[in-house]
C-alpha cells in the first residue's frame, strides 16, 4: 500500500529526513520553516530510528554542530531561512573546505536584512555562487512541490556523500507552508558503517587524521583547491538536472525554478490556448546549472524570459548560458511577492513577443 | 535683551505614540511600555537624546511604540549595536530592549561583553521564558522539563539565570522586576537610568499565548507578598504579607527566618547593600528561588566602576595632549622628509 499524506512542505522534508536514515538534525526556530524542527521533535525520531534532533542556541551553533556531526561521518542536516542561512555561511565554507557531507535546507523569505516572512528566491546567488568565502561550490537543488521536498532530501544526502560536499535544498516559504499530497518511500535504515575518513576514534590500526580546512602553505592550499575544482567539474558533468515542460516546437522560452516554475507552468498553458508557442525550462539543480541545455535551444528561439521572485539573479546564469546569442528579458517580484500566471504572460508578450 | 523662556516638563504623553501596539492583548509588554513612558520623564534626560535599540523577538518591537529614536536591529546583536551607538555618541541615553531568546541564546556573547566593558547602556530584558515570535519553542531560560513545541517530552537543558550571567560578566547593575507591578518597574528604571555603566533590568514577563502563567507563582495576587522580596539599598531584607519574614545569613547560606521565632530579632535580618563591589551576596540574592526562598526583586546590585566610554575618551584626550603632531600639515612634515631640488 502506498504511503500518501497531505502535508506542509516543511513537514514533508522533516518526515523525509527520518525516512532517509538521517542521523541528526540541528536547528533553530525561524519563520517560515520552524515546522521542520517542530515536526521532527513531535515525531520522536530517537524512538523511530535513533535520529537525534537538537534545538541549538543560534544558527551559528547549528552549522558548527553540523560540522562536528558531519566529521563523524553521520548523515546530518539543518534547515533555516535567509537570515539564519546567512549566519551559517562561515561554517558552510569550512565544511566545503574540509570536504564533509551535509544537507542544508533554505526556506527562503523576502530580504535583505530581516525582510519579511513571505516567500522569495532572493538567496539564489548566495546559494549558487558561494555565499561564504573562498572558492567552493554547493550542490543546489530547487524543489517545486511538496512531493519534491520529500524526494530531493534523499537525493541530497546521496549527492553529499558521493562528492563529500555540502548540498543545499533551496526552497521558499510558499512550498514550505503549502499543503499538498505527498507519497513517501520506505524507511531507509541509518548507516552502520562509517566512511573511512570519519572521526570514529584513533585505534592502533588507523592513521592519524585531522579534519581541517586550514592549509597554511600556499602551494599545498593551491593543490587542495585544484582537487576541489576537479570535483566541481565532475559534478557539473554528472549532476545537471532540469525539467522541460511543453518545449516541442516553440518560439519562446520561459526559464524559472521552484515556486516560480509552478506559476510559469500555468502561464505556458494559457499561452498555448492563445496560440503562443512558448515552453518552460525548470532548472532542478541550480548548481550545476543547465547551461548546455539552454545554450542548445537558443538557435531555434526568438526570445527568453526569465521569471524569478527576486531582482534577477538566475538571470545572470541564463545570460551566461545564452552567451549573447539571444536577448534575455526578465520579470520578477521582490520582497515576498509572488507573480501571477497572467502577469508573467503579459511580461512575455510585452518584453519578448511584441519586440519582434 | 532678556528672553523669557518657559521650562517645559516632560510627561509620559511625550513618549506615547498613536501607533497601534502589535503585542497580543494581555501581553506583559504593555505594562512595561507604559512604565517606561512614565519613568523617562522622571530621569531628567532630554527626550531628544533617548535612543531605543532592540534585536529580534516580540519585545524587540518596542522601538516602534515609543516616541524616541529607534533601532530595530539583528537577532541577538542589539548589545553590540547599542555599544557602538554609545561609544560613537556618548551624549545619547541608550536603551536596549531584548528578550530571553535574543540576549540569552544567539546574543549571549554580546550580552556578556557589554556588561564586562560596563558601557553606559540600560538593558531591559523581557524574560517570558519562551520564544514568542516564532510561536512557542523553548528558550535558554525555559525551566527544566518544560513541554513546548520543540520539547514534547520536556526540556533537558538547565536554564540560564540572567542575574547569574550578569555577575559572572562583572556587571555593575542588576535589578529584577515583574510585569504586574508597573510602579516597581518605573522606580527601578529610574535607578537604572541614573546608574553609570551597564544596567541590566530583568523583567519577569508573561506570554499569554505561549507560556501563560509562567511567573504566576511569583506574581499571583495571593502569593506575591510571600513569594517576592523587594530589596532596597540600606533597608532590611524583610518580606511577607505580615512583614514578619526576613533573610538571615547562617554560615555560607541565606535562610528565611520569621521575626520573633527561634530567637530571631529584627536586628538579625540582613541589610541590603546594593552598592558593595563584592558581588557574593548579590549573586546569592539573584539565585534565590521558590519554594525555599522568595524571589528577589528591585535593585540587587548597583556598584561604581569604570565606564568604558569615559575611559576611552579619556585615553583619546590624553593621547592628544602627548602627541607632538597636532594637525595634518605637521603630520606630513614629520619623520623623514626631504626637499626636491
């Protein structure tokens, strides 16, 4: 029998964490994602799987607890929203530098600063271009439904361990708070055998190992950086994920991720009824970004509209993908506002189609 | 020419705003706000010099509700921002409004350091022992074993006592008040404002939605006289409905004694010395808790010490008098200079 429930996105990601065999969740309340911590506490995961849930004193403490847990080879995760994710950036940089796996969920809200508690996509650049200091990358997944909140969590853990790299799930307050049908997979048991690099105690048969991102010798630090970069090229080669919606025989293309892609799916449907040949590409991995796929399509297109809940952040990656071959326009809402399907279509007609 | 001027006295109305106060009906914050508005005119501080700084949380909405300069800042960082304001502009009267989440959790670091530096800032710590703004998770002051949204089986962490932290951080002023006694808040706030150095006023505040009645054993009408002791400098530590109980010291410990019983005389009751630089008794007073002791209210500690911004500006003045170079021109011509031929 299928295990189908009606749940908030925040609750789905929490339930998925238990089922993915996560060892620990560290968190701190912040709207609009406090339900992740609350749901986990209410489920008593220590009884269900032995998973640990801890409310820390701040997000700075959280990310360093994550660093410690990840160093033990455990499946550890956290969730927060913009202001909290900003507080974690220092730790994220260290974790990436030390090549440890973990999953960080950002239920974005409007910024900058404390901003609003309504949904936003304004943390895109922070997520995909670094956020913290130094040359590092996060693998970034962008769910567009409550189902994907659940599904992407186990994908995120798999990628994190495959590449020994932090993975971010970049979602927003709309998906976090809305309720949808979600089907859960079976419980995965927690790992019993830790990776060979994990802090499990120095027994006589083990080499000494120090988990660190500090390499003071610049020659060695460069070699370490080269190793990281090689890993990122591997990730770019293997892990690009995207979804094409109504993209056969089209003249125009809309590119949007997460909540915006849901809105734009409707815009595309309305456009088809009106005879406008427009399709939708939804990047699922924001890093690695589907540059190649978008670039391949530009020759047969008349224009691209990027739609985001920010001032135009993914727009920069879309323009890199198009590489000057085609004019790319943008429609966005900011500060917690969500565009309507009709206004997206209006923007397409005014900014892209009527230009021709 | 003589111009006649009329000296206007400030009243609480000068600090009131017609803004709607967006705290829940029945929130302890309303009484505190009103007490602050009444206390400020009594401090004699010019209204234009008052700044209210806050962090994040329910209490931190305070600057919107009072007619002064305001600074609604970052979660936990209010103490650092208030420090910056006071050091940059020592003429201002700086007030920091914070909560048990804001200052005891993420802001713990800045909280202890403002006290250690003894910057002349007045801190109002609204302690409702819960996270109100995020809707009911436990905080660092939530009593052990409390059931909240994030502790369905009860908390397993020992709570902080803000007074303990204040003493540990070498704080020079610590007072405790309850939100059910506006006069007590007002009187203590005036003392806090007059204190030179960081003043910490802990306000036991009720959160009617997420932690209702958390302080009722202390504030309840029936019990408050027996369960609170209001401390005043130079006065004996006497409390109780019949004013017949007091604090005595036996060896290293405080004890509650009844005057007239077991040979205890009124003269045996300890006299409160808030000004003593030695904080041993202040620490013991701040830790007194039910059911063995009444909870200490009023100004528990108020002692003189160096104030950071005074020391800083003194150091700057001293450096200026010692320095031979007085201006940029002199600076440019000092050291190794040569003429181009």
